[in-house]
C-alpha cells in the first residue's frame, strides 16, 4: 500500500482526527485508518455507510462513527476534526452547491485545520456519455449508465470561485484533476 500525496500532507500537518466526507464504500477510510488516523465519516447513501462500517469492522478499526448525512448539512459540531477529506464528491454536485458544501466542510474543521478535495478533469468517458451542459458548466447526464448524475469539471478559475474568501492551494494537478487544500483560519492562543 503506497502512501499518497494527501496522506503525506495530513501527516506533515500532524492531523489525527479525520472526516472522510462522502466515504462511499470505505476504501479510503480504511487506507487512512491503516496510516494511523482516527477516521469518522459520512455519505448520503445509507448503503455506502453500511459497506464502510462492515469494511472497517472486518479490518479491526472503529466503525460506529460513520453516519448517513448530506454534505450540505453534516450534523457535526463546529471544529470537531483536524481535517476533512472529500474525494470525488464536490465535482459530482452542481457548482452552485459546491461552495455551500465547502463552507459546511470548513465549519466542521478546527481552527488551523484544512479540507482536502479531489476534483476530476473531464475525459473521454465523461464526454461520451449522453449529457447536456448548463449555464454554470455542469454536465447533467440524461441517459445511459450515468443517467441523473451531475459532474462539474473544475478549472483553476472555478476552484477560486469554489474557495470564495477562504485560503486555498492546489496541492497537485495533472491530467486526472486537482487536489485542493482549503485552509481554516489559524488557531488563536
């Protein structure tokens, strides 16, 4: 199992308590746990949360701290995590909701903490599935295997809009997309 750029960054920041936002089937939650982080998380799909709990339990990690929740209203207390990881989630909602979701994720991070986002670039598969593009640049899939899905291919300008007044940095960029760090304010004494 190779340490990735996000895990390396979280270790450099001395983060311990991580929220896996949009945890899906729990594969990344398990990876974070194996690298020594205390991981909680949520997903909008109840079945995904069940799969995450099962996977973590089978591997000897705490699983009861995962729940079903919406990224726009997570139900967590203010500042309860050192960091939030949101992989392949924000880019699968309309850009108009993306900034709202980012603000909610920043709310649940302690002062001096961060939110890490992965944002995919469009590719031949995204382009070939039947879709329309709305005035915001969101791809709305209208039939086929992705019927009903939303995807927004983020550009550096879109990332700036997504971050709003929050500090951000592009940790990594390449053919597949971006890894973005959003910072909360510094911890006060």
